[in-house]
C-alpha cells in the first residue's frame, strides 16, 4: 500500500476562476486558494465546500488554507468559507497579500451588497474576523504548521506579494504556483530552487501562448504616449485599480525621468491611492530596478505622477491621466473620455481586455459614433490604441519553472481544457513526466515512493567505513551489517552489540555443526594434522591454528576428528561454525572433503 | 615569624633576580642579531596558553620578515607546531608557513621537507587543508624544481581520499597548479616514486567530477581549468563529463562546467560528437554552443551571466547554429503570431508608415502544428532572445556583449541581431542602454539602419543622461542609413536634441559632420529644403549665430566635399557663411572647391595642398632649425641669443600651423627659451661688477633662474612620449638653473651656514642626477654636468666659496646641449567647455552655503588624469582652492582623450556686487623616484624621498564665472 497524494480541484479544474484546490498529502489536508468566479452571481460563484463536509464546520477537515495572491479569483471566497461555512484553522498568505486582500474584499462586498442589493453575503465584520485568522508568511521562511506539515513561500511573479508555496510532509512535497512571470519583465520577478516536489501544481491560463518581449510592447506604448504629448494632446489610460496600473505608472514615471519630460501625469483617486501606499511599503517585493533605485528614493513615491482632480480634465495643454475603471463603462474614466473624445489630438490607450458591451469594447472595434444615455451621440475623434500587458506567464514561463523545480509529476489548473491538453502533451514529451489536469471535483492521485529516513549510529558508520575502502563511492552501493530498531515511530540502525544492550537481551551464540563421515586409515591426530597442513597450504592469509586439545581452528570454524570405537577407519569429522563464520565454512568444507576423497 | 618573613623576602628577591637573569640573554641576542626569529622564539616560549600564542602569532604576522631570517623563523614555528595541542594555533602556524615562503628573496626549498612531514601527524582536517594550501604556495614559489613538485603531487594524491571536503579541495587545487604537464620521459628517473606521481593528472582530477560534495566538484573543474591555463592539453574524454555537470544541482559547479565546456570547444572545435537518441553527429563546437546556450536560461543568474559571456567567444560556431540563437516564435492560442520585429519589417517593406492604429493588427494568423512548437529552449534556440530579456541586468549586459563579439565576426549575424540591439536601447537600466549603443557602434560597419530602426535609435536622443546622448552621437557618426528620409529624420531629431540640451552643441555638430560626409548623395536632394532656398524668391538670410543653422550648414558643407554639384544650389549668403564658418569652426567645415570663386583665402590654399607631404616638410624644417641651433658652441657665443630668438619664433609659428607637430615644436621652443634665459643671465655684465652695485640686476637674474626651473618642470611633466634621453636633458637644464641660483645666493646672502647647506644640497642633486641617468651620461658630452662630474672630487672637498667659484666658471664655459626629438611628443592640453565664461547672469547663492558649478572639460594626452588633474578656483580676493575631482568623473571617449565632467562646490562670504571667479585646471606632478616610494614603511626608510618636488602646472585657460553670494536673510 504505497502512500499517495490526492489533489482535487473544487474550482479552477479545467476552468478559469474560483481557484480552490484540495490537497491531501501524508495525512494532511490543505486548501490552496479560496477564490470566487467573476462570471456568476449565484451559488456557482463560490467553490462547493460541501464536497469537504455536508454539515458542520471545516475546521476538523482542513489543516490549513494557503492563499497565493490577492486577486479575487484566488481569495474572494475566503470570508464566506471561514465565517459563513466555518473554519477556524490557520490561513497563510504573504504580508502584501494580507494587506491588500481586505481592501479588495471590502470593495467586492460593497458592489455586491450595496449596489446589487444582495443579501446573505458576508459583512465587513466577517472580513475583519476572517483576516484575524491569517498568519503572514515571509519569503523563503519555512513555517511549521504542525509537527509534520511545513510550508515555504517563494516569490512568484504576477502581482505584488504573489507566492509559490512549497508544501512538505515528511519526504513528500507539493509546489503550488500561480502564473510565474519569468519572461515578461514586469516589476516583479520569480525564482524557485531545485526542490524536486512530487507534484507541481501550476496555472495554465496562457498555456498556448508565447509572448513577444515585453520591451517591444513597452516601447510601443511609450512611443505612442510621447508622440501624443509632443503634439500637445491628452492621453487617457483607463486601468483597473491594482497591478497593471502600478506597472504602467512606474513605466511612465521612469520614462518621464529619462526623457526629461514636463507634462503632468495624473492618477485618479480612490482605491489606487491606497494600493500605491502598499506598493510603497512593500518595495522589497519588487524587481531589481525598483529595488536598486530605492537607495535614492522609493520608486512608488512618484515624482511626476500626482493625484487627479475632476477639474484638471479641462486644463489646457498635454497631460496623461490614469483613470478607473478599465473598460470605460462607468465612473471617472468614462467622464474624462466624454470630455476628450472630440479632439483628434487626444488618445485613449486600453491596456487590457474589454468585455463585450462596454464602451471600451466598442471603440476598440472601430466604432466612431457612440450612443450615450439620453439619446445623445458622441463622436469619437480621438485615437484609440490597444496595448496588451498581462501578468500571466506564457507557456515558456511554465516550462521554465518545471525545469527549475524538476517535479516528478505535473498538475495543471486554472485554464481551458483544450489549451491544457496542448501543454500537457508538451510537458510529457519534453520532460517525460506524468501530467494531470483534473476537472472540478475530480481527484488526481499520485503515488509516491517516499524514502524512509533511518538514524545510524556514528560508531557503526565509522566501523563500516574503516572496513572497506577509504571513501564511499557514490556510484557503488555497499552492504553493511547492523540491526534496525523500530521504536516509537523512529528507525535506528545500530550495531548488534548496542542493539542487544539497548533491548536488554543476552547475546546467543549460534553454532552449527556438521558431521562428515569418511574412511581413513590414519590415526586421529594424524588425520587432523594432515587436514591442518593441507588447509594451511591452501588457505593463505587466514589464521589457522592447531590447538593442543586436538582441534583445528580456521578463523572461527572448529574442526575435530573422532573415530568410532568399532571401526577405527571410519572417521567422523566434526565441523562447527558460528553464525558469522558461515561464509568461510563452505570453503573449508569443500577443501577438507576434496582432501579426504583424494 | 620574622625569620619566616625574611625567608620569604629572600625567596621573592631571588626569584626576581632569576627572571631578570633569564631575560638578559634574550635581549642580548636581539641586539647582536636583529632577527625576528629570536624575538618570536621568546614570545612563543612565554605564551602560557594557546590563546596567548595565537595572539603573538597574529601580531607577528603583521610585520614583514627579512629574507635571511625566514628559515630560522620557520624552524621555530615548526618546533612549536609539534608541541601545540590547540588546532587553531596550528592552523595559524600553517598559514604563516605559506605567508613566509612568499617573502621576496627567500627560496623555500629548504623547508619543503619539514612542511611535508607535518602532514603525516596532523589529525585536524582544517589544519591539514591549511598546510596543503601553504604547500601550494611553496610549490608555486619553486617552479624550477621538478623534484619538489613530484613530492608535492604525491602528497596531494595521498590526501585526495580524505573525508573532509576542504582537504580534497586543496589537494585538487595543488594538482591543478603543480600537476605535471607532460609525463616525465624516463621511467627510471627515481626508483620508488613513479607509481603515483606519474599517473595521469587529468584522469585523477576527473574522477572527482563525481564527488559527493559540490565544493570538491567545483574544485576539480577549476583544477582542470588551471591545467588548461598552464598549457596542458585537456583530453577530449572530459567533454562528456563536463557536459553532465552542466545539470548539476549547485550553481558554482554549473558555472565552472560552462567554462570547462567552453575550453574544450575551443580545443577540439572540429571533432565530431554524436547527438544522443539519434544517429546524427555534429561538430563539437556546435554541440557545446548549444549546451551553453541552454544555460542562458538557467535558474541561477550567475550561471546565466557566465553562459552569456562565454557564448560571445565561440566564434567558430556554424552560422546555422548562430542564427538559431535569435530564433523567436510567438503564438497565441496555438496560432502563429508575428513578432513586433517582423511586423515592423513588413510595414517597412510595404511602404506603410506608422503602426498600431488598428485594433488587433497583431492578431494571430495561421494555425500552428502543435508538434512543431518548441516550448522549451532546446539547444541554441533563442538563447539570446532569453538573455536579452532576462530579469537581471547583468545577464542582459553580458548577452549584449556576446552579441557584439559574434556580430563583429559575422556580418550576416550582425544584420540579424540589429533588431534586438535596437530594442535594447529602451532597456530600463542605463548601463544596458549605454552598452548596447556602444555595441551597435562597433558593428556599424556591417550594417545599414532601416528607417523604423533609426526611428527607435533616434528616440534615445532625448534621454536625459549625457553619456547616453554622447554615445548615440558617436554611433550616428559611424552609421550608414538607407534613404534620404533617414537623413532628414536624423537631422530633425538632432536639432530637437540641440534645442533641448544646448550643451550638446559641439557633439551634435560633429555628428552631423560625419553624417554629411558619409551620405553626400542622400543629402543632395535635401539641400534646397535644408537651406530653405527658393528657385525664384530670395529668402531671408538666416541668423548666423543660431546653433541649429550652423548644424544644418555643417551637414551640407561636409556632404558637398564629395559632391561637386551641390555648391550650385547654394545662395549667396551661404557662401559668405561658408567663409565665416571655415575660419571659425575649421575642424567641422572642410575646405571646399567652390566654382567661379577665387581662392581668396590664403588659409584655404595652404590647406588644399596640405597632405602628408607638408607634414614631412614641416618635420624637416623643425629638424633644420634644431640643427642650426646646435651650431652654437657655448652659452657665451656671440650672436647666439639672436639665433635662439629667431628659432623660437619659427617653432612657435610652426606649431600653430601644423597641428601634428604642435607638441614637438612647442617642446623645442620651450627648451630653447630655457637656454636663452640661461644664456642671458650669464651674459650680463654684472658678473664682473662688485657685489653691492648689482642688487637691481640680481633681481632679473633671480627671476630668470626661477623661470627656467618652472619651465623645466613643465617640460618634464606636460609632455607625453618623452624618452629617458630627453628627461636627462631636462634635468640637466634644471641643474643649470639650480647652479645659477646657488651662485646668486652666494653673492647676495652673507650667512655662511645657509650657503653650506645649499651647496650640500646641490651636490646631492648632482649625485642623484648621476645615479638616475647613468646610461645617458655618454650622450651628455661637453656639457655642464660632465664637467661638473669631473670636478666632483675637488668640489666635495673644498670650501663653499670656492665651490661657487668653480661652479660659476663651469657654468659659463659649458656648451649648449643638443636636443634630440623623440618619435612622438604630445603636449597635455585641457579645454574647459563649460562654463563658457560668456554668461552675464551671475550665479546667485546665499553666502556661507555652497553652490555647485558644473565643469565639463576635455583633456588630451594626459596620463593618469584621475590622480593628476585638479580644478583650481581663484576668488577675487586672491583666495584659491584646489579641488580634486572624483575618479568617476573622468570618462575616456577615445585614445589619449579624457573627459572631465564634474561639479565643484563654491562658497564665500557675502559680496555687495557680483564678481568674477576664475576656474582653471591644474596638472599635478611629483618628481619622486617612484620605486623608492613603493615601500610604505615610512619609519624604516632612511632617505626621506630625496629630491621629491611636488607642484602643479596650470594647463588650461582661465574661465571666468560670475558669482554673487548674497547675505542670508534673517
């Protein structure tokens, strides 16, 4: 019955959104992420926790919950699970995630409850209570959840505070990672050591994409902004509050610095300001460039970027404005857009994907006349640009990660089935390891071949080392003698003497005796002497003694000759050997027999 | 009781006596033989505990030991070593053994045996490792002794099986450094030894490639590399083993393995190796290239840097593999996507300009076959694509460097990597941007920039970093562009740059000069537009002082040199401006043959004819002038001053006309001026007049002597390319000046003491001259010094007054020294570009606080400017400050050229009115014999750096800056 690791996705199995993966490893149950699905407003929004238990609280069934990063599809269901379903165990996340997560949860709650008027949703108090259960993680710090289960966070790319987690029970281990951002050089970087886990669970959103270098895209973006500014136009960049926005801010800020530009850059107020504050605090979690410049100043203490005021939109002259929300469907970004749309000198840059039906989507598809509420139409004269920046890893990034960590098995989540299929094939082909992609509720089982650690006493080791050769050769295994003691869940390898002593047993000598009948005309002492001289001549390098009491000793084997009273020619040869001397015995026996039958 | 007390007193007394008695011989020993060994012995014997002993050893190791006493010290140390039980003390002793055997002048062969013997009894692994380390030092001190080597190698073999990684590492190091390069020929060389020491070093070291400890594996690889460095040919068998280590768990092993694989690829580039899991075979260098390329996406950035750097030097790789490194396939949802590079190229080809207007113009096109997609970089595929996009800038930098090296040897590769390099111009780290600009300049002979590429390149002109902009200007000087639009674009951007950063003026002009002379045919169609001429109407004459207009003219005039039809397009004022610019900016505006215009300008005609011939004739003239001067027999010859005067004037004019010879002409002129001054000083009638009457004349002579002295320092330190012979001549002049000073001093001053001391000093100077220029003395025939040296025995014995008399006659009788010119001689010059000194707006600041003044200067032919160039600030009240710029403020844009960009901080108390301060550059010198100063043990040195003269020579013009310190408001 081999030990096995079971992985069951409750969400994100061959699907995007509501990440929630159950892992049972070495008798421990761990929940990785606890996210919500953006596409649903009903029960499908949250993972189906009834899979774990039909009634009652989850505390008894889960040893810990680990949240990888602050995106809602990874942490959105957390207050629901801990406060409404019921879980009191530890929740692990990194410091930045712990700081930013409640802001997003609160925002999410406000939209659902206050705007959409839903009831039976978690409250602000619940978010607070939930966050109290959180245990913050530091990078590369090994945290002992209990005696056997330990977790260690590595830096993942993606967004601020995102982490890969290495989960280890005994010698079995699992690594869980969100999209690692190796190639796309954003303000975040990732690395993992060669930990050779049993399973590597990875996201695969962009499993079928290989991206162009980020530098090209950045250059395009900057060039467009720069040209518009030089023309005296205004640039509107609709963004979502977190992640992308900060990345673009840094980009523009450094560009302004580099090119010595003077036009103002504004940042719409609200959520982003808070988020910027956290970016400032967690400066050490960012990339080389930002960390390096920190000696002079904090990169997030923007020099050129100021807070936006509604009245600034009418100011003359060039400017750049970041405004929320990102799809131009409401709020400040839409207001500014309306004001600026009429002038062909201006420009709007959509830095992300736009949902169908939003103004963002319409203008990206080339619509030049927009119908606004109140039957008014808006002529869109300004230039519309699209710029794709995504923090998700592409296929190469995932492959790179596999190369770095060298897992024994691979498991893909958070992606579309068709795309996963492609990546799975590639992984199996390139690395020849098994790759799984379970659907929601489906369990992937991996049997492990754990190594059992055994303590060995130093004396025994030294003794054995002294016996053969100077150095252990790693290529050749060697046998050694010892006694394995299994006691209270621990294994020990000691020398037999010590084992006896520890167990309080007496040593029993085991001797075997063999009788060989033979015909020999000589007298007993003569026969014995013949045997002695013969052995002496054949077995060189062994200690052979002729003892005065009429026996011959070959190492620990005793040879004795006795003749029966009736027939003096019929001799009985007695060979006696101890248990340890077994190897020599047969050699000695053969030699003696051969001598006698000559 | 009393008796008891008495007894104790006696006891104690006797003890004291004994102690002093014991110490007395020790002291005596130290007196009679000032060796450190004795002192050490005493110290070590005194040490009561091991910590004490360690303390003694530590203090002992800080002081140097004379070569003679090293052996004794070692013996004492070893003696103590065997007695010592504490391993830390033994460790220190072991390390001292190595340290001591490095003592210059000491040959450690006498202590080899003792050192080796210590190994046998040592139990501590750390001490053992340290002993081996010391043996390594001893071994490398004795490269000529094969017997010692054999013994040491044997020791290393014996200890290779030690269980501690430290000992094994040291053994491998020892083998790497001392292992025999070729097996000794005669097997009968020495009887019992050959078995071990003769074994193949390489196979033994390579056995440890599979050691369980990563540090030992690294050491084994390093030892092998060491063998290679020492000239041993590494066997090809190692290749497979080294390749396996490329996938080691530890980064230092991987890093060393990369080097090993590289070495082998250079040794056996053409051997054939099989590709595993197929029956194909490829060249070893290609295989290695693929494997190292793979390491560019390693997990550790150190390895990535190493791999990227290494790739650059694998020039023998097949072009097919080389081009794979830039391979980049993009896809989106399993559809092939074109890279931005490809899109740009297509747009360019289709004639369409500007991109990105359309939504989804980067939409993926055809479907990809899933089998052909390579997700993980296998082999060389995309190595540089990865390297250039690496997260660590060190890796990116290394990749850029490697690209450069490879591109320089392969024009086709240069063409291909252009897109990537141009991309790097937008890197977030300035170093990388700068590096890629430099690289592009280096490969610019192979390439022609496309318009879209040029666009990206030119965007960098707005960069706020001056280094970047200047590097880019330099790049543009060497760039080939393809169309006239490119020229227009470049000009436009450069003018924009000029507008934004007016300080770039000279650099921009220079850039346009080269741009014009490189692309005359592309400039031609642009001329009417550039000069805004009109076929029918006269256009207003542009402002001649506008830097932008000058820039345009520089471009046009340079293009016109090789395009004779161009001047026909010029309007009248253009010709006038040409004449003006040709005169004022002659280094930027070339001579033009203008049709229908008389060659009125004398300068032009001279320059038109000037070529290599005129340099030669100038050289000849210079030599003739010198020859003429050399006819002057001695300093009192009649007509000599006139001749010298004339020659000096000739030489000065020659230097102005012929810039190549400016240094030499200047040097000669200065030298002759010194001679002239000396001559005049000696010719004065005053020498015959009695002392009281000549006070007035004396002043002029004193001034002359001082001036000669100053000029002699200028001669010595301001000119580069001087040979020992010239230096001797200069010193000779200085000696003459000093003699003159001495004579004057003797005549005016009456204190005999001061005269004696200055006489002594002079004699010392003469001696040191003799010492320094012993080899040059035969060339100084009939000179002042030669005569002086003849008289030296007499001089040093007689009284000062007599000495002075002798000096006076020798000085007056000695002949003029011939000056021989060295091959190349350059005068160090400095030009302050900024501040310009033209500003009328005073720099205002609150008095007592500081204000920073930007200084930008170019230095030519200055050796070691970091240490020698200083900035001097002179305030109107006569105060002067000397400021030492930071070493980082000096850049080196070209050979023999330096650029100083620094800030000096000024401060002063309040003034009522703005006033000018003066800024200039100084060249600091010290005429000490550097060899003597090498030993910094100042306490021991007996001679306090004799003859050291330190001073500064101003070598740039004064620049005046208006400043205005205002009183602080309260």
